[in-house]
């Protein structure tokens, strides 16, 4: 059974809040799309939030032995 880890949850919430601010900021700008591998669309929001996705993965690695 997984034990709750408050520090991990708080870090994920903080990262998600920062990412959502970046995404919402894009909504007021003209939409630009470029293609990445395998013809998936890559939007400005994707580009701006990539660092947060990486931060979540790093946090998971740091806390995974506590979960």
C-alpha cells in the first residue's frame, strides 16, 4: 500500500500551478503550431510547459522511494 507523501504532493501541486499559468498566458496570444516528430502538433503552450513536465518527472524520482 502506498503511503501519502505530503512533500511530494505539495511539490507536484506547485509545479502544476506554475505550468497552468504558462498555459493560460498562451490563450491571449495568437496560436502558432509547429510539428515535432511523428507529425504531432507542438504548440507554444507545449514548449513553455516542457520544463514543468521534466520537473514533475524529477520530483517523482526523488520521492518514489517514499511512496
